């Protein structure tokens, strides 16, 4: 009987192990297959490892794969059980102990690895790029200094590796705004987003520097990339007006400022960084995701392209157009527009109460400026260049006695003389900043707003 039992049971062990190996391997493969995802937009490829897995999911998949392999070793190895457990414990300790040493300080909030792993850039994340204030605005670190050379946003999103890079140096004051010197007073204050801060434009060519030279007056730049209307109102009230300016210029970008309202308003009280934000492993994977993003042809529906033709310096070149949101507002956009006008009305009232002149400058999307020279499909052209949001704001400003400067015409008039927007980015070039500075300076001079 014992011999028969041995003959019956022993052969089953290898079979069970093979089945177990196959089942676990199948589950691991299924995990990787089922969690693979296509980024919702081309820009999301920057946070997808190998362009397929969100960073957090990739980390969980690696952990699950390792755990499955360790489990198979423990239950399937022919070694002594005690030896298997010791080896498994040593393996786990060799991973978990260093991980705890590295991630422990991030878990309790002592360190944020974005400060070391996130690159210095406008709109970047982490304490090396952005410090949040409880009063609903943010800024760069005090006296920050850095230089970089970046692709245009469209070129980076679409993986255009042969595109040019735009080199710029950046200098900030003690408050974390892009001014060469600390300012205790200013004749003119500029409020806005990345256009005002000077995305991809070197310090001497940004609008505030050029406007100051044209007016012979001190100009404070309070722009920050990703600012929305609530942020701009907060920074005007807390930083701008205490500088006792004679003029405040509020720049409104029709491409995304209305949408930035919800992004910046929602959950502001929870802006404190989470462990996922601070983690060494996850930030390391974000770097991997950036460098392993898949390059492919232009296929993002939010980016259109067209050949430029006619008497213009860039004739024959391909221009890329971002911010292709329909200009005809939806119900939600109209609600955001109402909120924007309420905020701007409040800003104007704050300025009037202190005897400060207020100017609302409308920054057009690139398609409106280059419409006469861009061979866009007619349906897309109609959608991009109507400028319905700008027209609504202009009508509201006129009805409420608010000074308004639409920058479309001066930028379009200057376009034959040089590029006012980058070919592969939504922002002004240095020459575009010059045109805007000249337009604002002329508006201020004509009304004798400065002594």
C-alpha cells in the first residue's frame, strides 16, 4: 500500500507546479495586458511609461510581478522549505529596507524628490518650480535662476525630434515673479499667465522688460504659467496693488483662461503634495516616462497644422495650432465666462478704489492672428478664428466702461515683418513680446496715464 501511494501521489507534484506556473504567468500577463492604456491625448504620453502605462499603474504592475515570482519560488522550489523562506526573506529585505530608507522621509513629508528629479521649467511641478500660497496663488521659489532649451509645446507633444529648441534664461525676484530686481513700487503692473511670464523667451525680451524700456518706467511682471482668473485676482490684490502702480494691465488668453478657472479653483485647499507626488520611485518613473514616450506623427486632435502662404516671413513653413477649443461657448463655458467677468469687474473695482487705471488686454489664439496666411481646412478655420469669446468679452467691457485692448490686430499687422508666435508653440516669440509691449505702451501714452 505505501508503494502504491507513492506511485500515485509523487507524479502529481510536478504537474501541479506546472499548472501553478502557467496560472500565475497567465495572471501576470493578463495584468500587464489589461492595464495597458492609450494616453487620452498626446500630451499625456509624458506621464505614461513606454507610452502605455500610467506611472502609478506601472509601479503596481512591477510589484505584483515580483511578488508572483517570489511566490512561485517559495511554493515551487525543490529546496528545503526553511531555506526557501530564508532566501525569500532576504530578497524582500534587500528591496524593502532600502525602499523604506528612501521613501520613509517622503512618506512623512520631510523630503519631496521632485525638487531633485523634476526639471526646472515654467509650469513644472514640485517645490523647485512652484510654491503654493493659501490665498489662491502660486509662484516660483524666491530669487530663482535657471536656463533651459525646450522644444515648442506642439513639437514636444507630437515627438518632432528635428524641431528647434528655444533657449532662455529665467530670473526671479524675492516674491518668485519674473523681475530682474526686487520691487517695492512700480508704475505699471502686468498680470497674466505664461504669456506674461515669458514662456521660452529669454529675460531681456519679455513684455515687461521691453515695456519698461519703452515707457522709461518700472514695470512689475506678476505673470505665472497656468494662472487662471482667481489666481490673477489674488496676486493683484496681495502683491500688485501694494506696489502702488498707476496702471494695471490684465492679460486674458482666450485659448484656455476660462478653462483654467475650474482647474485652479477645484480642490485648492488640498494643494499640499501627496506621497505619490513626493515619492522617489514614482518621480523616477516619471523621468523614465518622459524619456520613453513614443514618438509618432502628428495625430493629436487638439493640434492642427497648416502651411503658411503669402507675403509673410515664414511662408512655406508648417505652423501648428493648439488650443482648438470651439470659440462658440457651451453652457458651461458661458458660466465660466460669467465668472470671469465677475472677477475682472472685481479687479477693476479694486483698482478704481486706489485711483489705478485698469486695462484688459485680450491675447488671441495663434489661429486668429495667422488666419490670412494659414491654409486651414474651412471647417476648422471657421471654428478657430471666429473669436466668439473675445467678442463677448469686448461687448461686456464696452458696456461696463472697462478699457480693452485686443492684441489680434497689432500682432497680425506685425506678422509679415517677423514671427510673432512660434511655429510649433502657442506662445509669443521675443518679437511678439516686442509688438505687445509697443501696443500697450501706445495705449498708455495716448491716455496720459503715466506722469
